[in-house]
C-alpha cells in the first residue's frame, strides 16, 4: 500500500505565509505601541497631576508664610512702649523677607512667590456716598474720561448702592434713577424714543459684593475698569461686543489727555480696579496707599498737583529710599500727620471726603506655587486683629506653645507683669475668603 507523500509548498504558498506573518507582526507592533502610548500618557497625566498638587501645596505654603508675617508684625507693634502702625517697611510688606522664589525641599524642584497687599490702602466702595462724588469724579478723570462723563459715572457708582431710587445726579431728567440714566442714554444714542418707551436701567441698591461689580454700573467700560489699553479690557470687549454701547462721543478714554498726564511710559495706566476695595472700615492708610490713590485724594481735596503731592508723601514715608525700605520715616500716628505741613493741608481738607490713618486690618495675599512649567495661584483675603481673651484653663495650651517659643513667651510674661487684668489681647489672622485661579 502506497502512502501519500506530503505536498511540497510552492513559491506562491510561501509568499502568502510571509505576508500573513508580516501582518501579524504589524498588528502586534501596533498593539505594543498602543499600550506604550497609553502607559506614557498615563505617566504624563500622573506627573502633571503630581506637579499640580505640589504647586498648590507651595502656593498654600506661601499663604501660611504671609499669615505668620502678618501675625508677627502685630506682635511687634503691640510691644509695650511701641507705636502701632502699618507701613511699607513692615515684614509682611517686604517681598525680600523670604517671599520671592522661596524654595522648599533639598532638591529645589519648586518654589513659591507671595505678595501681601493692604486693602486699607485703597478706597472702600461701600463707604462712598454723596459727599464722595468729587473724589470719584477725580479718579475717573485721571483714567481719561471728560469732566461731564466722569461726573455722570461717579453719580451712577453711588446710585448703584445707596439704597434708594432717587438719583444723586444733578439736574437728572427724572426722579427715578433707573429712568433718569436711561433717558440720558436715549439722548446720547439719538434714538428719540418717547419717555414711556424707554426701559429703565437697573440699579441694585445694595453694597458692592466685589470691585468687579463696577462693570455692571452705567458708563463703566472695560477700559475704565481695567485701565486704558490693558489686554484684559480688549479681551473683555471682544467677549461682549454689544454690552458697552454708549455712542461714539461719551464714556471714551481721552488718549491725548492721558499721554499729557503720563509720567512713566513703562508703567500700565491704572483703572478703577486699582483704586477700590469692598473690604475694611474705609479709613485710608497713608503709609501704604499707592501713588495713584494718593494723587486722586489730593486732587479731590483741592490740590492742583496731585501727582506731585503723592510723590512727596511717598518720598517722605520711605525716607527717600527705593529699596530695602524701613519704617524710620513712616507716619506713626495722627500727630505726625498733623505735624507734616504738606500732608496736613490735604488731610484737613479731605477729611470731609473720608478718614485717613496709619493702621490696617484687611489684607489681600497673592501666592503662586511653581513646579516646572506648572503654576497654581491662590488669592486669599485675611483679616487681622487683636482679640481679647480671658485667661482660664484654655490658656494651658497657649502656655505650652509659648514655652516652645522662648521669645514670644518672654513677651507674654512682660505683659502679664505689667497688668493685673485677667484679659489679654491675642493676635489673630483669619483667612475669610480664598480664590483659586
């Protein structure tokens, strides 16, 4: 019986097998590449998330550093025999005091930058009333509005929160604030609508929740709020092109007047956001107020050279220094404000506009953590105060902490010896609001 011999593969069969093998290799390669790509992507996501968490932790470390500086400054100010004031030479205000590029860890893979801004160095929007129209008008004129438009917007800012429906605008065309401003806008637009066809402009008649709420006020444009030619103003107008339509003649920045008044071409022009806050008691700290705030205050007080006055005040409180500031020449109490003839004249006249002082209690902390190319920015609002506490059993923990901090403990002992009261004042810094950006 003859057995069947296996059939020899032809050249065509071998070619087919080779093609199949090649396809199998390609498919396996694609599968391996896909798995490698997925693993690489997950590693990248994990690395980015790790950097994000590290940067956030660094930003929060910056907040903690600022809080400690604010608390220590209040301790130093309340040592017996020392005057209590806040100025640019304080430890919380000096960025070189371990606040810029502060690395954490031996490998120095990340760092934080933190700055502290005094909210009491700005004008409080929620303390503005009819007596402050001239101050608001001068601020708006400095940014670039005409006198007429500046007065209109100043009145609108007050009408937004004054709690009534009667316009503070002189010679208003209506006794209802919403209808009055709408009638003015109708005249500006030349639409010639009848009075009963005009839709009143809404005024909230409550305190401002934030400075950004100014963008809702009649006549406030992105250029007025953010500052002329600022990128934020251009972006905001592009996002909402139909929102700020007031005609071609009103509520525009006078660029020629702005150039005439400009002193430093390398500095951005401030907008309303750089003048105001909604926090604090409304007492302007002359030791920390920036130059543009001081200049506006002086002009509203009748000084025709507000910029020159602001420069002199800053030079005086800094003792002529530009860097490594100290408080040797800062205003330490109201007596020193009265003793300075240049300051006293403006303060005496401006006293009808708002109170001035040398103390601060509300601060804005801006901290940014950086790890590689990842940045996390946190903005916190801190309130600082000396809180009276009654000594009882709860102070045992404070005493134990004080023992670990010898210098602080000694300071408390000196205070206790100088007073028979069982009530002491303890410095507290509370973070009342946090904004993550």
